[in-house]
C-alpha cells in the first residue's frame, strides 16, 4: 500500500526542520531543504519499520501537499 504524507518544512538557524503533518513524531533537520527532505524520508521508513516491529497501526497519509514555512 502506498501512502502520501504531508511534509511541513520550517527554516531554522541551522538549516531546515521537516515534519510530517499526519505523523508528527516523524521529524528531522537538515542543512539544506534537499537534505532535510531526504532525511525526512529516511525517518519515515525507520518509523514504519519500528511500528511494524511493535505491531502498531501506521497512520494513514493525506495528500501531496508540501508547505514551506519560513521564520522571519
């Protein structure tokens, strides 16, 4: 089954923070937006693996919305 999750990115002093809207526990940081995207995907895969091992239900994803937030 393929799920799409909504990623929210926030500009922070050290680069970018990324978090999944539907699964807030999946969160990471990267120096660049692209690095943050890749690290968020890795964090998602690891969280899915952990949930499977624990027998937990995986949250259902939403749509293909990507929001970029910038602190000013």
